[in-house]
């Protein structure tokens, strides 16, 4: 005699997945924040592409940032073409792919911008162009931006996002640090304002030069800011380092940045800082 009936529940039966139905379900509907690890519906990213829980700004292209940042923009130096000084294997194909993806000639978008009636020079580094790496044309465009701002008596706002010097250009890439820094110095000598906004990630030679030379330095929430990577640091000092060592919040606490500003508040914050730090003080009420 059978003492117990067989349980007819899904939990006790092997159920085969319906692969045809599975293929009809779109991917990417739910996103997990890499910082707070909260999952949310993809539309909740909103126009600023920021985590609704912790305000971490997901990596976006320079042109995507431009859409909500300014009221008017005229691009500069988009005709400059990146060379391959070391004849590095595969570099030309990598450049072509990055250019097609970002619609930029190199890893920074530069131009003259307006927020309201306030004019300024604007640069936005693009983390999706070979990780925003600093190549010769990147350095040339940023240098020219500062030179144009100095000639026209304008402030400079620069959004940084970079993995550091571009290895495919070797020493030519490293030379850009000094070149841009000299242009920053000439701009400062003219009594003009320079604002930097550190986005995720800002590392390497960019951090070691013009990213940290601003008169005021802002950062986005949870942005990675540092010189060497965590693994390199640990291999060098033979010690474990805290997970948040290079988080923008730690960098703020240690006095290296002035404020952390989420994307939704950046436009109004930048407008206020430009108005209060131009020659003549508060010019727009």
C-alpha cells in the first residue's frame, strides 16, 4: 500500500525551460548599480544616467552629457586627426571603432558653450573612447581650448574621465601632461577661472596633471579618482588597501576635491560657480 501520495508541485518536478519563450524576453531591462549593488528598472536611470539609489553616474559619452549640460555649444578642433607615431599593431582599427562609437575625432569634446547668458570654454573627456586615454590629439585639443579661453577672456570647465596615458602613443602621450599644464598656467596667469569635474574614472597621468589643477574641483558621486590602480598599489606596497580608497567620497574627506555634485545639480552648480568666479564677480544676478 502506498503510504504517501506523490507531490505534484513545481518544486518537486523537473521543469524544462521554454527556450523559444526565453528568446522573446528582452535583455537589459534590469540594471545592477556597480557601486551600491541595487537593481532597478532601466528607465529609472533617467536622462542623467544615474543610479536612483546612490546617484552614481554611469559612464556616458561626451555628446550624451552635452545634451543636458549646456544651452548652446560650438565645437572646436573636430578636424584634427590622430596619428599612429609608433605604428602600434591594431591601433588604427581601435581608433576607427572608437570614432564610430563616440562621433569624436579623439577622446575629448571641446568647444565654446553657454549656460543662460554665461559663456565659457568647455571640455568633456569621453570614457568610451579607448577609456578616455590621453593621446596626442586629446592633449592638443585641451591645450587649444585653454589658449582660446585665454584669448577670449573665458573660464574653462573640464570634465575628466580617463584611464591615463594612451600606451599606443608611448612618450608622445606622456608629453601631453606638461603641454596642457603649461596652458592651464597661462590661463591662470591671466586671472581666469578653471573648474574641473572628476567623473568615473579619473586616473593616471590625467589625475597627475590637469584634472587636479582646477581652482575648484568637483566630483561625481562614487567616481573612481586616483593615480595607480588598486592592484598596482597592493603589489607595490605589499598590503591590502581599503575598497573605498579611491572613491570620490574618500578623496573629498582627505581634502583633494571641494564638493561632490550629482548630475541633476551640475548645470545649476556650474552656472553659479562661473558667475561668482569670473572677473567682476557675480555678473548675472
